[in-house]
């Protein structure tokens, strides 16, 4: 039986989404390990430099996630509508387009690296680290975009476990190479960038081999047919995810500038550590949402309203439970997480530990907001999804970043995300209730 047509039970949904959740958790874990090697074996200034150039890297991730999440919604719906060949052509077009776009972005990033680094807010002390990291990361831009695409489409093809396996291999290679290139070979931040790039290249190669070899009857490469509406729908459906990640780029830049003004390079290192922690504790929500989205898209396209309702109700229950666990875990493990990057007794450790206590409040609301946006993407309502993401990660957050530090000082910086997430929760609840009759998911 096609896995998309199985009865909706808690056990089936968890088994289907578990690879995606583990994949995101592992992604976040090896990203933290990457930062830990840089912080402990290069310097906390090098860690700050990674966060300075992160907005551009996040732009690449934003474009890749937009094409992946929006494109997988398009192809999964086409599969549900019994149009398998159209789905394969759409998939092949998205892969070819992503690869070409990745090459263009890589060339531009390397050619204009100096003005980009200064525009992102680098100081003289951080400039060398910023330039080296950005140049070597840019070399792997096409792999970065394609590995994101394949992570989503392994699930759409009914092979989420292959996506997990490829991510594990890439992550393990990344961590091993972090040690080899940074510690015995003394390549510093360049070694960290190369290790990350190779970690992205491995899932890319696995995806290319798998989809070229036609190991399944759902998705594989065919001759792509240029259809502008496919790219348009993919971009529209995935626009919320792109908005979300672009907003992260903008707000990371603002956090860096504010922390530099309050606490200097130590403040940037501290906010970098807390943002790593956010990535880790919210990975479960992103993984679950990306994993369940193809199921939602399929049953929406097939007009299976009862199964759609079961999926959404189970998902909401899952989000509530995991939100409580994420908040509790972030409080209990805060000093352990911070200690991965900064030694106890240092200024960076003290700043990050204090900030984590306030920042963790946001974990109570993030999960629902992430799922709500992903739900509307899966239902091919990219507009509502984009509005939710834009308000949550851009409008509300920038307003909080600008206002709260003026009222509360450094504490306002840490409270900005919890405040934005709470406001976003109100809007997300309104939209979920507003569209329940149209989509019949409740």
C-alpha cells in the first residue's frame, strides 16, 4: 500500500514524521557542534564572525526552503490528483532551477565578498574571520540548496528514512572534519566552512544518485518541462518559509548591531549561542511540520476530509506537548548548552546564561506558530502562510527588537522573541479558526 494512503493513526503519523524530526534535530546538533569547535579551538570572536555573515547564508537557506517546501506541496498535490508524470516533471524542473540559481548566488557572493562583509556589520577585529568563512561557504552554495530540496522530496517520494540517513552521513562527516580540519590541521574558521560544505555535499550526491536511478514509482528525474506556473506556485506556496528565513537574516543582523552597541563582541557571541539553542529546541517542530506536510497536501488534493481532520488534530496535540517539553528542557539544560561554547566564569557564559532564562519563554508559543504556517503551505494557501510568517518573524519581531531594549535594556533584547511569538500566536489562532470551514480540517 502507498504510505500516503494508510489510515491516520498516532503511530503511523509519528513513524512517518520521525525521520524528519530526527533529521532536523541532528542538523541542529551538528550545527551546534560546528559552532562549539569554532568557539573552543579558534576563538569566540570567530564564533561572532559566523553570526555576522549568517544573514547571507540564511538568504540561501531561505531560497532553498521556499523552493523545497512550496515545490513539495505542489508535487504532493499533483500526486494526490493522480497526475504522477506532471509531478515528476515539476520535481525535475525545481531541481534544475535550484542548481542553476545556487551557482549564480555563489559567484556573486565571492565576487562581492568585501562589501557584503562590511555591510553586514563586521568590525575590524572580525573582518578576517568573516571574509574567510563566507568565501569558503559560498563555494558550496549549490549543494546547500539541493540538499534542502532532497530532504523535502525524499519524504514526498515516500522515503523519509533515506533523507534521514543521508543527513546523518553528512552530519557525521561534518563533525569529523570539524575536528580534523580545525584541531590537528589548524585551518581555523576556513576548516569549519569546508567541513560544513562537505556535510551538505554528501546528501546532495545521495539525492542525485537516488532520483536518477528510479528506485521508486513515485518520484524520479525525467526531462524537465519549463512551466512558469510550477515555479510560481512553488515560490508562492513556500513564500512563508522564505519570509521566515529572510526575517531571521534581518533580525540576526539587528541583534548583532544591538549587542555590539551594548556589550561588544562578547554580546554577539552570547546571542549567537542562544540562537543556536533556539535552533536545537525548535528543530522538532520544523521536522514534524515538514514531515506531515506532504500527508496534508496529499489528502487535501485527494479530498479525504476525514483523514485531513485526523492529521490536523493529532498535530495540534503533538505541538502542545512538545512546546511544554521544549520550554522545560531549555530551562533545565540552559547552562549545559551554553557551556558547549563558552567556559564557565567568562563574560560570554554569563551573558548567554542570563539571556537564556528570558529567551526560553518563546518556546511555549513557537511550535504552534511554526505548524500553523506549515499547515497553510501544505494546503496551497501560500498567502495566509506568508502573512503569518511575515508578521511573526519580521513585523512583530522587529518592533520588539526596536522597542523592548529601549524600555528594558539588555533584558529587552532577550524578551523580543517571546513577545513576538505571543503576538503571532494570537494571529495564528485567528487564522486557524477563520479557515476551518473552508478547508474542513477541524
